[in-house]
C-alpha cells in the first residue's frame, strides 16, 4: 500500500502530525513529538495530491508529476479547482456559516488580519505559524471580509505576510508580554475604527500565545521539558531551510520545534543521534517546510541506517535570510 505525505496538520489542543493519503484508504496521521528523531528518504517521485473538498480528497485525474521545489502539492488544474471553491476567492458570498476576524502576530511589527470559520476554532492560526493571536470580531462572511478590507485600507494591516519573513524572525522573539501588548494596541485601534460593519460583533481582546505549543520558547514544548529563556528557546537560530526534495534525498535530525508548516530539526555533527537527544548545541539547525513533503512517499530509514554516523541530510538547502519588521510601529 502506497501512502503519500500531505504535510503537517495541526489540531487545536494537540501537537503537530504528518498527514498521509492512500488512494482507496483515505487519510491518516502520524503524531510528532519534540525530541524524536526524524529519519526518512524521499522516493517514488512527487505527484499531485488532487483536491481536498468537503472532508474528502478527490485524486488528480492524471496523477500529474510535480517539481520538488513547489510549496503546493497540486498541478495547475487541481489548484484551479481548489481556488475556485475557496473562501479566499470570494465565490461563496452566500455562505451561511459564521466567521471570525482575527489579528495574528508573527514577530515585532508583523501583525496581519485574516478570517477563519468559527467551526475551525484556532486551527488556522496554528497552520499559519502565528506566535500569538486575538479574535477581533465574529459574524457573516461578507461582513468579516469588509472588516478585513477596512483594516487594510485604514491602518495598512496586511492580510498576507510572506512565509520566509515569518520564519526568519522566529528565533528572536520578544517576551510574551511584549507580544501581547502589541496585539492589544492593534486590537484597540482596529475596533475603534469608523466604518465597522454593523453585522459584525466586536470581540474583546484575549491574546492566545502559541510559543510553548510550537516549542520555540523553551518550557514544556522544548526538548527535555526544561525551561528556556525568551528569544528562541530550543531553536538556537533558524540556520538553513530545505529548498526542495529530490528523489533519494535524506533528512535526518532531532525535532525541537514546529510552527505552521515548518519542522525545526537539529542535525547531528559526525556522531549518532540518541533517540531523544538533549545535547543539541553543536548541530546545524535545519528547517523542513513540510509543504515540500506533500506528494512524496517518505521511506523511514532502517534503525541501523538512521543511527549510522555517516548518514546525514542530503537535500538541497538555502540560508534563512534576516528581515526587518514590516509595519514599522503602526500601532
């Protein structure tokens, strides 16, 4: 039975998991735990995962082959179908479901506005890698859309932040109090705007912080469960990021954190990794964007091979570039 990776999934109240799809078998998940060693090889070529709609996956009609560099595991035809039926495309104006408007914080000066279905809870924020967030309002879809546009036009708050910028600031976070304070100011400014949609209920500021859930600030989310100082926790920097998966490419490392689609690994430095490594100071920091894993078969390395000192990651990587804050203190 062939299982194709679908990337990382997040569940509210739980940790990350790798998703899998088997044609005729449906979906399954493999929970991921900080401190575990990941050791796998990409095999079988990358293929389109089809369209996920209404809680089920429709396979790609041609099983299209894909490049290893793309972050979307879909061919152009399947991606077009997905887009045509998405909330983001504004093709669902009569959607009766209620929606939340949120403010999400990714780094100093990096606050964005967005919407998500009330029924999804905060799953969307975990998927985006939001370090902290607060709800802003709740109501019908088009009212939520108008509020989103109001914040963009009146305050310059973006509805998108490039993922590379979110990643680059993750290992240098200010303390939780500063994160909450920035969101509180942004929230107060937003709800006081003239032109707020009448059918959208304003919600009070109630900041939820994901740093411990992601394992990026030490504490219970870090390897070994020991407390860490604010400003990166067990990350120790963000190092390099996998730029593509290739046939036969190997990834080996200890999982120390996960945020959004990213898995943060520490690689070995010439010696085998213990099953739950606590001595992580010397290894290279490797970020695996699991959007690149989608559409691949991932073959677990045999225990002996994964433990061998000469088996190291062999996939193309690129440095994580530093970026400056986006909004320059608008709030």
